[in-house]
C-alpha cells in the first residue's frame, strides 16, 4: 500500500464509480480496479461495497477513508513545504463566498504578495468551501452562514478536523440602483421591494439545513446567478432589481451607480468564518491576506458610520 492507493480510494469514494474515477485519474479502468483490490488485500478489509447504486464505503471503509484523507492532506502540505524544486512556484489556494469586500482584500493582497507566489482564488458556497479545504488541498476557506445555525457549522468544522475563526458578522443590505424608487428611503421594508426582481445566488443550499441557513431572503420574482459580477451588472441594468449583499466597498457601488439600504424586516445576522485544516500552520502569506481582509472590513465599518 502506498500514497497513490489512498488517492485512488478517495477518488472512488467521491465518484462511486470505477469508470468515472479512472477517467478523473487518467488511468485505465482495469488498472484502477486492480489497485483497489490490492489495497483491500493489504488492509484485510472490504473498503467498498459493490451495489446497484455504485461503490459505497463499508463501515470499516468509512473509517479507513477518514484516516486516508487526513494522511493525504498532511502529505501534500509536507510536500509543498519541503519538496520544492528550483523554479517551482508556491501556491496559495483560497475558497471564499461571493463577497465584494473579500475580493477587494484579495486584490490588495495580490499586489503585496511575493512575486513567486501563485494564487488560486475560488468563489463558491459554504459546502464547497468546506470540501475544498478538507479534501482538495485549499489552504484557507471562508464560510458564510446565518448565525442561528452556528452550532451546526461549528460541529461540522470540528468533525472534519478544521480550525475556525470568526472574521465578521453583519445583516444583509439591499443593493439597489440609485434611481430605484425605494432608494430615497433611509430604511426599507420588504413591502418596498414587492414589485422588484431579486437577484440571488443559486447554489447556497446546504443539506441537512433549511434554505434560510445560508441564503438571503428572496421575493416572489427572482433571478438566480452563480457569479458575483453578473449580480452587480444585472442590478445596475434592470430598473427595478435588488440583491441582498454583505457590505460593499464604496468604490464598487460608485462604479455601478448603486446604493445600499438596510431593511427593518431583515434582521437575521450572518457570519463569515475562516477555516483551515487543524494541522495547517498559517504562513506569512496567509497572515498577510487576513490582515488585508481585516483592513477592508474596518474601512467598511468606517464608511457605514
């Protein structure tokens, strides 16, 4: 049994299919089947049950795969830290929610980061960020959730071997065109938005939780998107549209001729929480990014006063 066997088993677990896993691993199906049999023979257990729905981990297989993911994560981190060849580029991988203040902090960080540092910045939902950090080698993740469901997420972080740190908390604001009829009011109600189109994010659902755990409230008319900039462009181009957003930097609002308004009916607090693997030591570049993030959030707080 070797490290590659662990990678094979984890890919089979993800896909539940030898055929699909072999394609993802760029190897032949017979070779992958043989490698899984060799692994099970070396362990003396059946890692997978062969069922009509595909390959499903056995009880012992689940336990083995838990250790395999942890071992691979530590191995990859060790390799990245100590096995750099001349000319290799270091990589910092970040998985974050679609938030303008985080994007601005990342832009500033990129201007300050070491020139030989390759940056991988992925905007996605809470569930995918957790998976990116625990399974796919991302260094840092930021998870957004409604504060009422904090216990669920903290338990999830603990069970998956993640450290967590709260970065900020906020209530969603309504982002509107400056000429939207409701933009004249200092405080909105949901009734002010009844005839408007809600521009939302379509992939915020987390299994085992109600939609409200991660999503902003929506109206009867909505457009669901999966990309942050398109949300700004749509709100800016549609006469009566709005989006629920975390605080947005003033420079971006000016660029799109938009404004932010609080809503007295939208009282739920949300949190952005940093996650990283328990065995991961924050690097100087990690810390630099987090410093820029804190600086941007402080600027937003000052703008709001």
